[in-house]
C-alpha cells in the first residue's frame, strides 16, 4: 500500500495550493490503492524527529512505498508514472520530454509565480512586496507568453496525452489563479481549466478540502 504524507492541518491561506495536491491528483488519475497520513503543520509535526528522518527539509509531500521513501513532488510523480507505466509515454524520448516539462514547470514557470503568491499571501507584512510585485508580474508574463505559444496547437504539454508534467504545470498555474496574472493568456487559462475539469482532479480537491476541514469551495 502506498502511503502519502500530506497536510492534515495547514494555514487557511494556502488551502488549494499545497504541493501534496500534485501527488494526490496523480494517485487519483492512476487509480492505485493508497492512504493519506495527514500531517499537522500548525502543531509542528513537520519538525518532529520521525518526520525529519523521512524529509530533512520538513516538507510535504512524502511518499512511502512499502518502506521506500521518496520526497519532492516532481520526483514522486515521475516515480509513480514509471512504476505504473501510465501518465508518461512508453518511449525513451517521450519520457525525456515529460521530464523536460516537469523541470520547466518548477524551475521556469513557478519561479515568478510562487513569489507573487507569497507577496499576495503575506500582504503588508512584506515591506518590499508592493515594490517587487510589478517586476515579478513582468517576469511571469514573459514565461507565460512562451507557454501561450507552446499551447497554441497543443492540448497538453507533450503530444495529445495528459501526463504528470501537466499535473505539475496545472498546479503551478493555480498559484496565481486569483491574482489576475493569467489575464491576457487565453491558451494558458484554457489549458489550466481543461486540466482541472478532469474527474480525478475534482475528486482530489473534494477529498482534500474535507480532510482539512476547510469551507466547501475554498480551494477552487
């Protein structure tokens, strides 16, 4: 049985953008048996000795596959895809392209988006946030513009099939879903909507909200 260590309690400001959602979505897409171990972040469980043995960075998600422990959301998604032979092409070069887009989602697209998210979450507590945000938006517009061109004739990132790279990219794009940053990028917005319309994502989000005890619709 696969065990995913994800959030059981977390600050309400980040409900809907936590990184355990990426793995939960993949597990639902794959339809493999799994259980969720909810970690109490406000109570400091991430800093417990037991958890730090699994992830010294004190972060979720963590996957435990019958004693094989893996951290980092992209690594976990690629592991699950390789293990099941699903959500990834069967040929070597196709798998390399999925890996490429996993890296692009996290190291290129998420870089400015995550900073915008943090500025918006922290608000006035960040004394330089208001000054830095316009520059980050311009940075985001540059990478989103490139993604817009890529998606002009593509339904998903790699060919016509939904892969783990799309899970990563769609969840990265969620980070600015209410920030107005995606305005002006209709292809990117339609792509995110297309990914989030998948039944597995809807099941994931509903179960996540219930586990956290968050208000219904708070993570949409």
